[in-house]
């Protein structure tokens, strides 16, 4: 017998993620990260926050981050209400 500890999103339900980068991303990158909110933190980090439709899309975002050459600090799923903060 197996138990689900947390409800899993369905294929039609994107998961919101918060990707934290070291350094500030310029406004010219907004279109490249279409659909994600770019927040510049006072500590010099950048947060990319928003829905990601599936794992393939998440890996695509992480490739973009790698191509920027900015250090990746963290990738975290967030609750839907937290994605706006």
C-alpha cells in the first residue's frame, strides 16, 4: 500500500517555481523569461517566479539560466499564493 504525502499536480495544473540567481538580471531579459516575474532583491539576487507547465519546461528554464552565466542559488516549488510575493 502506498500513500501520497502531498497532492500531485495534474498535467493540466502547472506548478509555480521560484528560481533564485546570484546577481541582478536586467530588464532586457523579461521577454526571454516570458510568463515569469523577475524580482530584483535588495541583497543582489534575482528571483524568477511563476508557473511552469512540466518538468521539460523547468529544464528549459534552467538551460536559459545556465546560458546567462549567472550562479544558480536555488529552485523551489512554491504554493500558488506565494508566487505573487
